[in-house]
C-alpha cells in the first residue's frame, strides 16, 4: 500500500517520488479489482462470511472505506477500546459480532492481532491482501478457520503479483512451511542425526 509511504518520503531528496505518492489514491491499488471479484464471489454469490487479512491498520481502514457497502467489522491493533473494557475483551466482542450477525459478512483483520487464541469457524473464506515475512504470523492466522469442529472446506487466497517482492516473500514462506512440515516427519532426518541433535553434538562442521 503506497499510502503507507506518504509521510516517509523527503520531498527535497526525492521530489518525483514524493509527488507521485501525493497524487496516488488507495482506490488506484492494482489489487483492488481482483479483491473485489473475490469479495463478490464469496459474499454475494456463495453467501459466505469472508476475512480479509492485512498487517497494517491503515490498509485495513482504507479497505473498510472501499468495501463500506458490506458493513465490515474491523479488528487491528489501533482500534480504540471503549472505557470500562479491556483491549482483549473489546477484540472478542467485535469478533463475536462478526460471527453472529448476518449483516456483518466481512471481517477486516490484522494477522498480528488475531493470529492466535481465537476460532473463526463461521468464516470459511480468507484473502490475504498482504502477508508478514514471519512464517509464524501467516501460519497461525490461516489456522483460525481450520480448527476442530470445522465442517466445511476452507479456501484461502493470496493476492500476489508476478515480478514483485511479494514473489520472493511467497517463496520464503513456502520454504519455511516445507521445512516445518519435513522436520516433524519421522523419515526427514536419519536416526543417527536425531541422536546427535539430542546429545548436543554439532551436525555440520
């Protein structure tokens, strides 16, 4: 989201970039046409509740304005907490409203805030507008709908453009996922190496 850079670019050192960012609007984001198709498909045509994930509150707020017709629920780290409520309680109240109200089909959620300690079985559709470079943030957040008790297939989509840094990020996350999966397979590491690991020996010189 280039809007996140607007306050960080020096107009003297980078005047062209500064001018371009000042003229750029969130509605110009290249991902929005594809995201709109997914929102219409999941919510309108399939009648499913949908989660759109991002790690930036400013992006989630912008998405809330863009998809205002769906009365989205928003949960991120900068949501104001009402007096008399704890931050955690307010988060759970907002989430419960999304889960139980038919007029709240869209949740705009931070994968940094809702990555653990919550189940969202009511939503079987998720789209990642962006992702964290930390594998654990992505892995935990995508499991919120894939919990014990889920009776439907869960569909998770990622918005990634070719020839961008997101391709490198996707490869890195995929490599981490493969490593985590392989590590706990019984045949992933020979018994002799497991023995050396637990005995505290160095595997590689």
